[in-house]
C-alpha cells in the first residue's frame, strides 16, 4: 500500500499555526503578571467623592487632562464606581429630555448620576474592579465581560480592612505592556481581512455639518465612543470622539452643543494625537507596533482612496488575543 503523501502546509495555514502559538504565549504572560506590573513607577490618582458637584468634577478632569476618575463614597468608605465621559453624556441627554432642568444642572452632585441613569433608561455606572494582585488576564476578562475600557484596582488596607483605590488600568496600557514585553506579538502575521477583526457593517458616520447633539444621541443609542466624519465621497476626514464633548461643555457652557461637528473639532486642544488608520491588509503585528509607539484608542480601517471600511477598537484586539481559538472557560468568579 502506497503511503499517503503529506499535503504541504500553505502560507496561510502556517501563519494561522504560528499566530495561535503567539496568542497562547500572550495569554500565559497575562496569567503570570498582575495589574501592579502594568503601573508606571510614578503616577498620580485623582478620586472624586460622590458628594462633589458634577460641574466641579468636570473642571478637575479638564485641568488635569484626564477623562475618567474613580468615585468614593465617604459616608460608607466604599468604592462607588468609575466616572467616565459616558456619565457626562448621560447628563446631556437628561438636559435634552428635560430642558426645564437646565437651571438645576449646576447643583447636580455625582451621587445623583444614578437618578439620571434611571430617568433616561441607560446602563448604570461602571462598578467593575479587581484586586491589583490578581492576574492581569483576569482583569482583561472582566473588562471584556463588562464592556469596560478601563478597570480600577481596589485593594484592602491592612490596618483598617477597608477598600482603597490604588489606580486605574486601561485597555491601551495593557496592550502596550504586551507589545513591549512579549516578542511573540511579531508573529501575529495574519492580515485583518483574514482575522475578521473589527466592525465593518452598520457603521455610524457623520459629516462636518452634522449637529453635535445628533452625534451624542448616536453615541448613546449605539453604545459607541467615536463616530467617523466623512466627506461627500465617503473619505474619512476626522473622527468625533466622546471625549470631545468634555471640551465643549467645560465651564458648563452647554450652548456649545448646538455647534456642528466642524466647529466643535476646532476647539480640540493642541496636543490632540490625531487619528490612526490602517487597511484590511495590515497585519496584527504591525498594529501592535503602532500601539507600542503611539497612544492609540482605535484604528479607522480605510481603503486605498481613504474611504471608510471599518473600525478596529482596542476591545476587538484584546478579545482576539484572549479568546480566539480558546475553549470556553465560563464566567470568572466574582
């Protein structure tokens, strides 16, 4: 009997095999590292008491160049969630639905955000957290399961036995940590078009003349954090992000929300990093190179003419390296 001739491995199959091995190496790395390992040697942490006025919290965020902060309930000495741009957008939605309440906005405190969430029917404040000595892999899984882009690290004080917020870790910081420390990211050579990575259907877009209020409604209704701005030919000219709203309403000037997108984008700070693009032919290893070198929140996928094709988020990348090809382990223990 003639022995079967082995079928040569195709280039695509080889990249698939090498890529899976690289993913496994990344997962092993995340399972032996903790969230403490991701933190820089020196950092500052701003925590808001829930009794703070919303307008004061907004001023502090802008002054310090940050877009989120952990909340602390001083009455119960407990961690009370994470304040993000989504909470300010909820407040704007509330103002839009209840214009008679505009005069009371200045008196809103952070602990009233729960009432605003209920009034407009949106998801409650993010409260997911993790102990800083738990595996980084677990922190990533919790972020994916809760659809959070960042996770506070909450420790227990040895003396008082009470919770204390240590820091906040973002998806970007974790992915950059991986890109810097795991050389196997250079083996992720399959292009996006073969990975089916990102969102390519039912994309929300806008034009320069689109009113900001209209985009705010889209951000809330579609649970997204950015909207690509296109010209009449479908070419990407910019991206309006949820954080742009923070700049517009600083000083509690909610009239700025009546501007169109083009005018609103001129108010961005000079240190805005710009938008990052890629094509469906770009490989994941080159995208990790971009993350390693630049502060990236998402990549806009375009064709050779600059027209919009899709959006690749950090959540997409994190989910791929953690879950693609891995058996279902079930939910993490709380």
